[in-house]
C-alpha cells in the first residue's frame, strides 16, 4: 500500500453555527411549548373548578326554591296547624309526608309567637319551646314574611352541624304570629358535593354568607364549623369583590396549603334571602401541575441531553474527519483484498462441493425438478441428452428401484417437508446399464414460512453398487463351496481372546450358541485327554510365531461324538501392534483345504475303528 499524505484537520465554523442556531430554535420551541402547556393546564383547571362550583350553585338554588315554596305552603295553613290541638297528629303526618317527598330536608317546624313548637314531622319535639334558638329569634325580630332567613350552621342535638331556613308568619293585624322552618339534612348535601369531585386532591365546601363552613368534603374535622370571614382570606376577598364568582390561587385559610380555589355565591333573583350561600371548590396546586411539571422536566432533560450529544458528537466528528480520507483508501485496498479472498473462498467451496458430491439439484413446491447438474458419468454417457429430468417428479421418470412402497414412503417425507438423507434410486439407461444415485435434500421455506421446495446434492454410487453385487456373489459362492465340500473356517484374535467360525465349522464341530467364543471355550471342545498337550502346543506356537499344524481329537458339543481334526493355520502379527499375534491368519494354504483335510482324517479314523 502506497503512503498517502495525512489530510489537514479543519474546523468548519459553519457547522457549529448551524448546530447552535438549530439548538436555539429547538430550545425556544420547547420553552414556548412548556409555557403554553402550563397556561393550558391552568386555564383548563380554572374552568373545571368554576364549572363544578356552578353545578353545586344550580342544584342548591333549585333546592332553596323548592324549600321556599314548601314553607309558603305550610305558612298558608299556619292557623290550622298551630290552633287545632286535636289534629296535632294529623299535622305531624302531613309534615312527614312533605319531608319524605323532599330531598335535603330533615325536619319541618311550625312555631307560634312565643316559640312553642305547634307542629313538626318529629312528634317528640311538639310542645317544646325554641324561642332561644337563633333561627326563631332572627325571624321573630324582623318578622318580614317576604324574607327567607338563612341561619348560620349550628350543632343539633345529635352533635352534627346543620342549617335552618325560616320564614316569619304575621296575623291579620300584621303582628308576628310565629314562624315556619325547615332544617337541612347534611348527608344530602354531602352526597351532592362528593358527586363533583374528579381528583383525589380536590375539595368542595358549602359556606354560610357570614363565613361559617357548613359542609366540607372530604370531611376535615378541624374545618367543620370554622368561620373564614377573616381579613385577607379568599372568602373575604370574594365577598368584598362583589362578583358572583371568583378564582384565586395561594394559601387557603381553612385547610392550609397552596391551592387553586373557585368560589361562587348562590344568588336567586326571585328569592329574597337575608344571607346567601357560598360554594367553594379547590385543588392542590402541586397536584394540578404535577403532570405538567413531569413533562417539563422530561422535555428539559431530553433537550440538555440532546445538546450534550450533538455538541460532543460534532466535536468527535470533526476530530475524526481527517482520518476518514485516509481510511477511504485503506478501506478500498481492504475491500479488494476481501473480494479476492471471497472469490477464492467461493472457488474453494465449489471445489469442496464437487468433491463431496457429484451433482446438485433443486425442486419446486410440487416436487418437480427445476435444477439438476450432471455427474461425470452422466456427462460422459450423455444421459441428459437422452431424457431430461427437468420439470418432472423423480417417480415420473423410468426407474428400477425403489418399488412403489419405497416411493410412497419417500413422497410422505416430501409432503411433510422433512429433510432426508441417502435416498437411493436405480434407473435404466439406453445402453442397457443401470445407473445408481444417492440423493439428500432439505426443505426450503420463504421469509413467511411458506414451503418453496427442496434443494440438495447427490452422488453417483453405480461403481459402489456394482462392487457390492460382486462381493455378495463372491460370498454366496464361498458359502455354497463350503456347504458342498463340508469346509469350515475360523479366525482366532489372540489379544482380544475371541474366535469366530463359519456356519459349516459350527456344524462339523457341533458348536452350540451357548459356547463361549474364547480360548477357554475352545479348549472345552478339545478331547479331555489332549487338553494339556494342546494347551502347551498353543503356548509354544504363540511364543515362537510358528504355523499351527497339528492333528488332535475333539468332542462334539452338540452330540458328544469324538472326532479327529487337522488344524492348519498360520500366526501373523496384527498391524500396529508389536509382538501381538493374530491366529490364525490364512496364508497360501486355503481354509477350505485345511477343513477338508480335517474332515477326511476324521472319517479315516472312524473307518479304522
């Protein structure tokens, strides 16, 4: 590789200017987006709190109108309800029916001019005097029948804060004759306030116009009955503002903590009330902006990370830029070298493929051959010029084997899309010869798992098949010769202490299947009178590596018949082992001749006897 001049490192100021401008624009956009999201969150929450306060206002206004009409109705029957002593029970039942039909009212009361309770839905209270109660005194003091008196919250006999609406009653002379009153059921208004809570940190309260808290949900014991008409409180600022609705953020006097609070005065145009109600809904400021704050931190953190990454990346990029030009030339040289190595590798792969197999093939999803190269034998014989297998299934071309059962098994494997190995086929050729091939294949699937076909390799095994046929014919001829001439043979592997015998030798010697094929088993066949002599003879020829040639007697294991045999063998060293004889190993003397001699000697011995 030629030496190239190292390029000069340049710091492109334009790149830094572009990056800086882009980051400033992006940062400005992110900041504007964060600020806009906060304004949107603030406006959305203000609207929701105001709307929910308005819902309470409308429901409470309807309740006050209904209660006022009921009180006017009872007041029209005031003379009957307060003077007919014998109808007190009937009056109480009537008032109970009214309470049952109304929501939000617990007790209906009818007082005479002295504060005595003349009638009520609660019969146990009738006859008692309530002139000390604030709700009676305020109506008795002014005695204006057009005014609906709203008394501040007070604890009833059960220790629960409640409120009472009272209307004064005048007689025919215009003097105060008594009052009618309705006491609220706190649980009804608690349900109403709870129904508008849409967040865990949200609170709702119902206050008297004087600043006393009537109800607060969720219930906070320290705020129950508290008066918030203090200088600087949100309640005072709302009342002094003169607006029907207001919204503030800051520290709440009753509950503490930074909150956003919406307040709304319950004003009914067609109803004259001495004191209004005030509805308040609020949320914790930290919870209102919690999600916004999380997103703002995330966007700010991502922006800072982006600034760090881009500036560091540009710095590294410029630092390494000078190396790029030089690396290009080096990479080009390496690419050419890699291409050369790849070509060499491909050539080596093709060579190995040719050496490991004779041909390559492919088939489609219907098992029709689409690619089939020629082996050397096929090319020499011009097989494909006679009949081409392309476009055909293997079983559609002339064949000698396998049979129909074999083809069915093979087709089952193909239909199951399974790999197969060493499937052998024999086909006739035009010259009268038989061509044997062995093929192996694997299924091919596309990216979606669909079956596309098979591909594989094959080997020409014609010569191997011919050699196997010749070997089988030779072995068959040998067995026939041994059977006709009553010839047997054996091999004794001394290191392994194992001997093997032919079928004819087993017949001649009467060797059963249960006899051990080792030296001790062989000595059991030798006649008892000659075992010691044969053992010594065997040890000598093994030690001296001399041929075995001896006539001796045996006792057939199968029937106990005594026979004379002649053993003719040679002792030969086993390849790769020093002084490890393998006995017998046939030399120029044929095992057939040896066993024939042994059988003839046996017959001669028997004839002499």
